[in-house]
């Protein structure tokens, strides 16, 4: 039986999603260990994306195949979660024969949070980038809008495979929330796929616009240059969350497994 599941995790203590050498803690290694403990045989999971060290997820999607399970799906979900550490948890689980979380995905959505305040905010330190000083949020919104559409995003990252750096960004915008300590800025971006460090570089360059270190024209020129030397500021990982992976309706996926 093959299953798909939605996975949520706090990535602070982990060296990214992808399994590495045994001594290095990763999300994939912890989830595989938990599922294997429940089933009594080795299990390998496949994820929709490979989040970096310190990056979080509320909507990571995984798939795995199991043997010999005689109980219902909800019992399996509870059993796996009982074997996971407190900072990782499956949110749902369902049979999904022929499903591949990466190849079947239509788009992925990320959220990045900035705390703009005169003083550090300890309760946000694991989940946001603290920036003091005034930010021109209107200029950042204009910069974000320039990224929508199909473009060459080579300025913002390298491809995980091959050499294609063209991506289609479906949404790119900021929402500003007033807080007692200042303001919280939330960047939401959705694309068919992302380059390595793409979101964090996009955030970094937009922050430079907000700080008036770059004009909007300079931002656009850097973006169009298709050269990473123009986006050297990489936003720190703790502000980034893999929010959602979108798929066709069940039964319409075209898996390339």
C-alpha cells in the first residue's frame, strides 16, 4: 500500500529535510525512523521539496510504501506521530497509489515572516527575521509584483537539477500586520517550482528595497540580469515556511514514478 501524508515540522534542530549521514539530524531520517518503528520494516519516504537547514513546514507532502499494516489509516497516523519527536507531526494520511509528491505537484507556496521592531522579539526568534529601522513596505510590494509571471530567476538561485532557471511565479505579495512591538511583514509566494535559495534571495533583495539601499529600478535591473552576484543577501532560514503544495484532484495526477 502506498500512502500520501501532510507533514508539519519546526526545522530549527534539523539540517534540512533530506537524509544525510546517520549522525546528522534531518526531517526525512526522523520520519523514516518513526514509520519503520511502527511497521517493523525499513521505509523510505519521498518529499515534495527539500527544505534547508532551519526552514519550517506546515504543508510538506510525503509519500511512502508499507507492508503488513492490518489496521485503519487513522490508527497508522496516530502510531507514527507517537514515534515522532515533538517538533515533527503528520497532519493527515491517505492511500494514494501511483502518487509522487514532487512530480505530481502543480505548485508550491512559501511564507516568509519579518518582525520589524526597534527591539528583538524573543518569542519570534525561531520563526522570523528581526529587522530594526524603517522599511518602505509600499516599495517592497511593488518589487514583489515585478516577480509575478514566467521569468528567468537565475539572479535568485540555481536549479536543483539541470540548468533551467525559468520559473512561473503565480503570486508574490506582502501583507503588513500592526503589532504592539512594531509590525509583522508576511511575504507569500507561489510558483510552479523554485530554485535553490530562491525565496530567501528574493526576500533579501526586497528588504534592500525596503531599506532604501536599492531603488525599484535597481531591483528590476538586478532581477533581469540573471546573475546571482546581484542578490548576495540571503534572508535567514528561520523566517521561511513551506506552506502548501498544490496537486490536481485525486485521480488526475500524472505521476512520473
